[in-house]
């Protein structure tokens, strides 16, 4: 049996390797990250939601004419609460954004046969900061099916997280497919240029877009209003914090000098930064 201290050291080395790749080329792939049974249960749950709610493709160029998306998944059932805090993925994101990061959005992307390529874009290009800049966004794509070049694997432009601008959606950009097996997770810097690939196959390409942002950045989906408080109250403490029920560095996000966690009946003893300044 491998001692816990050795296991921890091996995991730390593994995380460092992923962080080095993100720093250098803008992305990494965590292979065999997710239990395949969980992948299947997620697909079943998503198909049920789509059928029950009659969800159809949005029809615009960005979301796709043959792509079915389900948003606000943390409000859709307990199964989805496992995703943001998954132990093989969250430590990598923490290494990019810090452990006080937030869930920015959680949605599914089901690229179906006949879909064309999504415009190449950067996930942080609406944030008005000069580029390149420290990561404000770190996003992940969970492969619930195999991702191949034929079925629409995410297209990447390596190294563009260091570019001094964001891409223009009407331009052509040389890119490579992030091919990966079912159960793998793609993690990328929010400045990296990328986009969903075209699906020229007869199969669906199903993924979960688990997106994170730094604790000082506004979330893409409004987690505090989008998820009922009684649902959040059942989340584990780390997921409550990821959803925004905490204070960033003792200041940002407080309510009358109290943590939003108090709304859930939780007292984590989070003090304000002002209280740490001695007179």
C-alpha cells in the first residue's frame, strides 16, 4: 500500500505538470479524470431534461443550429453538484485561479451531426482588460463521449492565451482538435482562442462545460439568483463557496459585513478584512 504522504506528493507533481502546460500552451487534458459510469448517468440525466423541457438548438451562429445546450445545471439536480468540486479537476483550476475562485457557469453542450464549426473566440474577451493578463477565467470541458476530430472535438489555437488581443469571429484561424477519450477533461486558460468543432460524423459529441472565474470577476451565470437557496443549502461547503456564498479575501461579496453563507444558516467564521487591521 502506498503511504498517503507519497500519494499526495504524486498528485501534487501531476497537478504541477498540468499547470505547466496551461502556462506554456494554454491548455491541458486530464485523462481518465471521470468515472465512466458517472459520464453515462450525466448523459441520461441531460437527455431526460432535454426531452421533458423540449429544449431545441438556439439557432444562432455561436450556440449552433444543431447543438443542444442545457444551462444552469446546478439547479437541475443533485447529480450535477459533483461536477464543480471533482477532486481530479478542481485542484488544477485552483492552481490557475486560486482556491477562492467561483463557478462561472455550468452547462452541457451536445453537438449533433451536421453542426458547423463554432467561431473561434476567447472566453474572457468581454472582460475589458489589456491582454495578455493574469487568468481571470479557467474553463473545463468534460468528455461524456469520445471527442474526435470528426464529431466536433473542441478546436484550440495553442499559445494564444499569451496574445495581445482576442480573435475576430469572422477570421479563419489555424487550430487543432482536442481529441480525448470519454472520461477525460480539457482545462484551458480563459484567454486561449478556441471553439467547438464541426460534427461530420453520425454520432453526438456530448460534453459538460464547467466554467470557473476568479473570485473578483462577475459570474457568467448568476448563481445566487439562478439556484434556489434551499438547493444551495444542501451543497457541501466548498460548493456553496464556489457558487458565491462566501467573501473574497475578506471583503468582496459581503452583506452588511456578513458572509452570504449566513443566508443558508451557515457560520464559517469569515471575518472582514477591516477587522484584521489593528488600531
